[in-house]
């Protein structure tokens, strides 16, 4: 028994792990999330209170004056030249109408885009109100898996440098990102299949994840992966395999209460 | 007595040896004339009119006082805040500007209560959710760092190093509608009308 224990101790000492860096590249939301029902209700409630407590503005006073003057003119009482002059001028209502027309003529960009309609999961213009994370399809052994872009650490570089190299290797040079510091934000380790373990004498891989924010540019075709996707967190939930997702989810702050 | 004087005399004689002067007697009186000074007599100080002097001093004092007053004035005046200062006309027009008070029905009041309560529940949940998220983030990062330290101390030290490029961080928040592509903004010049205070 002692011998067994000793050999186990011995073997754990000699176990080698591959060190890897993973890249969690995010496209941050461009537009605000649409309000929930509670938020809308409370917003209306606050606006009501604010209106009741406010004093009348110059514009409202002017409008009231206009209305009174029109009544006077209609009834034919006291026709003053001053009043006539002012009545021919632009009234407060005219002013409102003019501004409303200008507002209507201006076309705001739509909050849902073409990419949303055709559900283009490769587009950066989808789900503008949500956090998008880059995932790639990589071959491990015989199977394809959806993972965050990852790569082996080379001797002599810091992990942050590894993460930057992986960005270039998997996304090309036409992409501009900013990393969130030198420290990894998450960790995941997995064991290689038994056959590979015996072959290479490497137990498994330890992946250290680095977070980065997309500034501009997009992903270029590279041979380190077969497919890529910009997905939201609920979609990640379906795509990534479970123990991996559990660790990734920990450092994704933008998931909803419900997911 | 004599003994005393003689001793003095003896002493002074020994002092006098090297000095060129004359003495009428080497006796205990030790009469000595002072060294003659060959110099011009001092000029008599010109006396100024005391009134002019006084005027001069006054001028000096006034100058200092003036500068002090100036400094005090500057320190007392605060930067004006236009938004805070109400126009006098507004307070005069208060009665005209007052809105008629609204009396809500009981149903409406109840409804408002429900909305406010729902909101506070909502914010409460949100707050605890945020705490959970922060907790997860911290846990995840600390675990990663611990594991990294086990792997290699050098890599750990590189990881906890401060990244100075992160400072002067500028964020542009999410907006209501996305920017319009290739939007040509209407003509016009940008004029900065914000006031400057020294």
C-alpha cells in the first residue's frame, strides 16, 4: 500500500500539463437594452410626479396667451392692433408643429438590424443591445468543438503575450482590441484522452482566459479554426460543452438574471 | 594696597612694551592719551521735512493695503453658476406658473403604490444579482491566479504586474439608437459658447 502511495506521489510530480491561453473577445453593446415592463411603469410614474410638481414653462404661458387672444378675436371684443400683430405671428402651437414635423422627417437608425432579420451569426451588427463573444470551432482529436480561441503558451513569453499572439493567429491583423490588464480572468483545465496521455506523457491542458474588448475590425479567415460565430451568452450556453461553459460563465458579467 | 597697585603696574608695563604710545609716568595712574584719528569730521545728516517723510510712508502703506483689498475681493467672489441663480422675474411669476393641484383617486394612488413596490423589488433583485456577478468575477480571477502561481512564479508575477496602458480609460456608453452609417451632418460651424472663468 505504501508503495502504491509512493508511486502515485511520484507520478503526480512528473505529470506535465500544457499551458494555454484562451481569448474571450467581446463586442460590447452599442445600444441600450429596451426597458422591461417594470422599468416602463416606474418611468411613467416618475414623469407624472415630475410634471405635477413642476411650474409652467415660458412656452406653456405663451400658448395660454395665444388661446385667450384667439377667443377674444373670435368673439369680436376689443380689437387691438397689438393683438392683431401678434396673432399674425407664429403662435406657440405653430412652433410645436414645426418641431414635430422636423422630428418626423428625421429617420433614426433602426434598433434591430438586417443581421438580426436573417440571423447572421457571423455579423458584428447583430443584437446591438447585447454582449457578443467570439467563439470558434476547433478540431480536438476527431471531434469539432466550439471554444473560445485558444493556443499553446511558448516558453519565454508572458501569458498576456500569448493571448495577443492567439488573437493575431485566429483573427488576423485587421482587428483592433484592448485587453483588460495582464491578469487572466478565468481558468479551466481538462485531461487529454488516455491514448494521447500515454503517447505524449502530457496529462492535459490548463487554460488561462484573457478578456479583451473589440474596438474595430473583424475576423479574417484563418486555418486554426473551421468556423466562427459572434454569440450571446444564452447561445454560448447551447454551443459550449458543459464543464467548460460553467467556468467561462463565471467571468462573463453580462448574462441576464434569467439565464 | 601698594602691593596690589604695583602688581597692576607690573602687569600693565609688560603689556605696554610693544605698543607705541607715550605715558607721562610709568606709575600706577597709567595716564594714556588716545590714538589720534586723522579723519574728516562726519557730515551733518540732512534733515528731511517730517511731513514729506510721513507722506512717503503713507503712500507705501496705501499701496500695500490696496493690494490686500484686491486679493480679498478676488477670494470672496465665487465662480457664478448661471443655472443656480434664478431670475427675479421667475419668482414674481410664481402664481401664474403654478399648476392646478391634482387630486388622485384612491385607485390611482393604489396603482402608484404597486408600481413603486414592484420597482423596489426589481432593484433589490438586481442589486443581489450584481453582487453575485462581482463575486463570480473575483472568484474566477483569483482561482486563475492561484493556479498560475502553482504553474510558474514568473508567469504569476507578470500577470499581477500593473498594465499602465489601461489608464486614461475612455468609455462611450450604449446609446438609444445605433449611429446612422455614412450620415452627413447638416452644415454649420461648431461654436463653443461655454463661458470661461479665470
